[in-house]
């Protein structure tokens, strides 16, 4: 019996879905684990490409493990790849234990796609049914390109600032998406997330335990929530990418501290950037600061080059690492640390986008697009 058949039987026996749904799960695992050069279907942040681009990719059958009497199928990988394992297959029952009084997130109703006027320039991936991956090569700009990046960054920052004013109890995340969508197209730009690999909305709204890529829906924000809003605009052929975590109503000290430390991590990382600096120093700076407060640093989702394409080299890791690579003058990329109070292991919902913490603990994120200058780094996504 081949591994695909074994996995199908396990999933069907446990009521994990129809044969078609099982096929989708297997294919997604195969595309992310077994295929040379495959790219994960993830928006704005990526699994590290060291494994995905291995010259000798392992076979799928090496990774699966099933314990009799256990609730789930697991992938068994070396420690280096354990985060990818959790992202793909180690699903927890949503009602299993949490040490919080907050209600766990549940999917809401997603409204239809919002139209974009024909005259607005759209990124190439919108017309393609194939999800784009990370483009090879860094985004390094001439004077004209730098000015275009500054313009897209300013617009993204203004949109994010406006979106933050909408955060209050009772506001639906879909209403935030509607407002963001309208502001972006009113300024002659395209909302980059819309249609990226099939993403159905113009902004990501990640509430409480949602690490990233939350799809705006009918859920209304509640007093005490925290919400990350991730905005990317495509203006005159260049992307500007930014995000911030906002407080909704009366937020407790535990959540406030997490958000403030995550924000500090971003700015501390930006402060060490300059031509010739090793990218791994970003991860060390973030990880060291998070450790002081005993917060976890999510590893599976990373920063990236950004500019004429949405995602390009380099992959910017937010945790301690030994990756090579140095920053270049006039290069643009994002830094976007995600910290958690509890588990750093992500679980992806059946919508293939929404990523939440395994244990339901809070997560926060901040992001800027920066330009490497002669004197350090210029933040492009600020008002």
C-alpha cells in the first residue's frame, strides 16, 4: 500500500473529509515538501526556502507517522523542519484546551470579491491561476525606482493608518476590508493581496490567536481583541507592504505587553540595517529581544524582498539563524516579526490561508518595507 493510500484511509477513518478533500491535503503536502523549487501557498510571508530548494529533496514517504489510537496523522521530520510539519499536518482540535477566557476564533461568512476598475494597473499574478512564489534576485532600485517605492510605501502607510481608526468593538473585519479596498482604488492603486494565489480579499485581518493571513469576514471585533491589519498596495508597478497590530477597546496588560514588545522588535531590527550587514543579524536582534520577555518567535513566516514583485529574495528570518547574505545599497525588503505568548507552532485552517497558534495563545505582528541607504535604512511605509 503506497503512502497516499495509507494517508487517505487514516483521514477517512477519522472523518477528516471526503476523498477529494484528502486528495487536496496530500497534494498540498507533496507540493510543499517533495517538489524541487515548489513554493508554499502563503501570502506575504514564507516558509524558509532552504528546504524547498534542496538539491536532493526527500521523498514523501519518509515523513509520515501514525500512532494507533492517536487523533491525528503526523509528519516526522528532523528538528530543523518541525515548524513546517506543524503548519501542514499537525492539526489540533479547536476545542482542546486553552488557558484563556477568550473565545477561540471561528470562520465567519466571506463576502463576494470586490471589483477593481479596469484602468487600474494590476500585478501579473492576478491574471494567472498559478500561485506565484518568491522571485529570484534582490529588489535593487535606481533613482526612479526608489521614488516609486517611496510613493507606494506612503500610500500603504496612509491606508494602514486609516484602517486602524476603524478598529472598535462591533466593526466587522469585512467592513475594514471594504474601506481599505475603496481607499486603495480611489488612489489609483491595486490591493496586492486580492487574487494573490486565490486570496479573496484586499487586506489581511488577523485577530487574537491568528498569526497571519486572516481573511476578513462577518466576525465583529470584540472589546479586548487585538488585530493585525496587513496592507499592501501596487502603485505604478511597485508594491508597498506594511502591517501593524491595533487594540480594540479595553485590552488587558498581557496583550498590550505582547504588542509593544513585538513593535520594539521590528524597530530594533531596522536600526541595525545598513549596506553590508548580514541578514542573520535581523533574526538575532528580534529573537534576543523576544527572549527577554519569554515570548515565542514564529519561524515559518518570514520577511522578503519587495518592489516590482510582491515577494522576492532575500528570505528574511526573524529568529537566530546561520543564513548567509548581506544587505545591498538601494535594496528594498520587509521585516515582519510575529511573536506569541504561548506556542509558536502554527495551524492552518481549511481555507488554506488563516494561520493560528496551536494553543490559541495571542500573537502580534508589525511590518515595514525598508530601503537600504548609505547611512542605514529608510522606512518607506510610514506617514
